[in-house]
C-alpha cells in the first residue's frame, strides 16, 4: 500500500471514530448522570449507617470509576 493510501485510510478511521463518539455523547452523559445519582445515594446510605466521611467517599469512588 502506498503511503498516501495509508494516510487516507487513517484519516477515514479517525473521522469514523469521531463521528461515533459524537453520536454516542448523549448516551454517555446519561450514563454519567446515572452513576452520579447512584454514588450520591450510596454515599448518603453509608453515612446513615455510620461510616466516616472519608471512608464513605472512598467506597463510593471505587464504584464510580470512569
């Protein structure tokens, strides 16, 4: 394959990847919002159970890895 063909193929792949990311962005935002709501609910539940602030926060952050 000629270098120009390889560069063109790379450009097409990058463009396709960027288009897919743009199309999936609303769903990704919904997922992030859902994870945030779940982390807050879990944090509040842990605090009610008597966990310390830093321990409850650490446990919630482990669940919400992005």
